[in-house]
C-alpha cells in the first residue's frame, strides 16, 4: 500500500500493514519512493501521512480512543 507523506509529497510504501491499522502505533515503517532508487526503510509519523487521493487516514487507525468520542 502507498501513502503520501504530506511534508515532502513523496509516496511511501507501507511495509507492515499491521503497524498502519494499529491505532496504538504513532509511526509506521516504510520506504520513500522519491528519485530513481529505492530508499532504505525509515520511520514515518502517521500524522504526516494521507492517502494519495488526499483523504485523511481513518480515525480508527490513528486514535486508540476513537470510540469514546462518539
């Protein structure tokens, strides 16, 4: 799965989907797809990631208390 890193506008390949959907994790491990060569895996803050279409990540992926706010 690819997400967009808002500060750099680079596409980030998510390496572990379990990290992405776990609301208790604030970061994910991914590879930036900027330039011609594959970059080394790095940590990215979920708060700085969106879908390539511009949509935000679902609350249930980023907020462990999302059900209590209803």
